[in-house]
């Protein structure tokens, strides 16, 4: 009888602990944070983790903001549900309409930029600190775009030039492959929308890019000013709610590593020092990656560890 009692007690303990662990995991807030670092977004370039805080544009943006862009990975709006043009006001596309990021909406022609080649292949590196499912849409401002005027929805085509769903998150970043439009020259804005499907959040970002006079195409990827060296993976994200998201949040550095290969030479420009070869899978607009990372494995592993520990304890008790 004592042996049966010990067995039942251990089984009940395992069941209760498993339910508690799974309940806590399921109830945890679904936080996804991120921004493009290649081509570099305004919010990252001007953040304390970026390399352009001393530029005139970034200084003006921080001054207009009233605070540094510490939470560069938290520019998100909840419950947009695909109604981007109806939700985000003209002139506030880069801030997502969030007052805490209003400095990003300044109409200037000297934002830190990335040189690209018209019609070339692009691999965007979009850093994210937690994997979530969702769709990335990439827009490029229309020919004739004037950077001296506030960015409006009319400056963007109705349809994105690339759309990718659920790319794999590897080494802290998504890689999104696409072919750039071939009819752009001069300064433009690469506007990225990431609509989560596993959370209610949608992320917005502006990456300033420059196309030289079109004299041929070829393979090209982003090649901004070399970023400072950082850890191989971004650290844990900030935990503010969408309504409180803002650069005033304090927290550990979330500097991502840069792994893309510069190729401004295709555009006839000097290149930055090349980073080591990156073998990370790239999800292209033509052949999107169907992999959907899940946190279920982590929760299941924890439950198995807990169950195994209880089983060992039971064997010892039965001896």
C-alpha cells in the first residue's frame, strides 16, 4: 500500500506540474520585435546600437523625438488587421503613427542610406528577437519620389514588389530575398510592413536607399556604413505594450550582428568590408519558406525533463 501511495503521489505531482508549466507557457505574452538592419532602417541607424547617431538627420530625429531610439525593435501597432492605409496617417508612415517615434517622419534627404542597384537581387536582413508567423511586404517609393516631402501612401505603389510569408528565423534574423524594381534612380524609401499572424501586431519601418544612374543590373545586396561588431544574436526584446512602445524604454543592448555581403560595387560605389559568408536560408518572394518556428518544442522539452525527474525520484522511493 505505501508503494502504491508513493506511485500515485508521484503521478499526481507530475500531472500538476505539467499542467502548470504548460499553462504558464500558453499564457505568456506573444511578443515579437524587430526591424531591418540591412538595408538599415531609420530607427536602427539612429538608435544607440546603430552607427549614425552623430549624423545630422539622426540628431534632428532624436531632438524631435525628445528621447533616443532605445527600443528600435518595438515600432509596432496593434489590431491593424491589414488596414494599413486606413490606420497609419499620411506623413507618419515611418513612425507608424506612434508619437514615441515621431522623429522618424522628418522629411529630409540626408537620412543614413544604403546603396542598391536597380533591378538587382536584394536580401533583406530583418532582425527579430522572438520568432512569430506572419507576412512581410516590401514597397519601394514610386519614380519621382521627393524625399524633401513627408512620405505618404500615394508615394508607394498599391502592391508590394515582394511578399514573403513565414520565413525561417536563423541567428536572430529573417532573410528575405527579392528582385528590386529596375526603374528607380536617386534616393528612395524601402518601406517594410510585417503583419504578424500569431500576434495582433503589425510592424512598420523605413529604410532609406539610393540608386545610381541605371547602367546595368546584377546581384546586389544592401551595403550601408559598416556597423559596429555585436553579439551573434539579438538579446531579449523590450516588453512594453504597443500603446506604450517608445524609445524611452530602458533595457540591455539588442545590437544585432551584420552578416550580409556588401555589393555596392555593382552600382559603382566603394564597398564596406565584407562579412563572413552567411549560409542562412533566404526566403524569396517567389518561393517562400514554409517553415513556421514554434515554441511548443521548448515547452514539451521542459515537461519531459520534469517528468523524467519525477520518474527517477519514484524509482528511488520504490527501492
